[in-house]
C-alpha cells in the first residue's frame, strides 16, 4: 500500500530491493520494511528494520530499547526531512523506541554524510567487518535528539 509516497505492507519486496542496492544478503529475520516511492511509482529508497530490542521498564520508566535500520537509495536520491519523518514513524512512533542504529561501511562517504546530516552520531567501529574487509562505523540516533521527528510532534 502506498500512502504519501511511502510503501508499506511489502516487507519482502522492499527488503529485496535494499539487498540488491547494498550488494548481497544483508536482511536479518525478522524485519519490517518501509519503501520510498518516486514520481514514477517505483522505489527510489527504502529502510528495513531488524534486531528490535524492547526497552526495559523499571518503576514505570523505560530504559534501553533499540532497532537497527538498513537504508538504501537510488543514485542521486536524498533523504528529505519529510521522508525521514515518515520512515522514523515506524521505530519512534509505532514501536515507541528511544533510538535507531545503523551500520555504514567506512568507504560509503555519501551515506555517512547523510546520516550525520540527519543527526546520527558515530558510536563505534567494527574493524574489518565491511563487505570488502574495511571497517564498519556504527551510528545511533536518539528520538529525543532527532530534529525531523520533533518537527512532526
């Protein structure tokens, strides 16, 4: 189903598209996916979410909780604030999680720049874990620090 340029209820289709863009079998099960549909009605981007960890509730307060996201875009496509807020509606709104994590290959400077522009902060390095033996940089985005999500509230 496509609503406001966002494709939902097509998890396998979007995940396969993302795998093709990222170059290999990267989908972790179980997962949920959100696609971004262009003017031509075809996917121009997408995100799938996996490794969902519920927050702990202690004395009525939530602690922890996280989900990983893998994101891919067509060449030349950008994550606009509107698209970002729609994609983040799943982890931040529907699941009410406090943060999202992404892993980005150190050689993917475009993805690193976009992640940082969106407010993701580098949190660590997985040495040698990249698809060609390079490092993977771990990034995190806390809901309370996400300017695109706050703008929707």
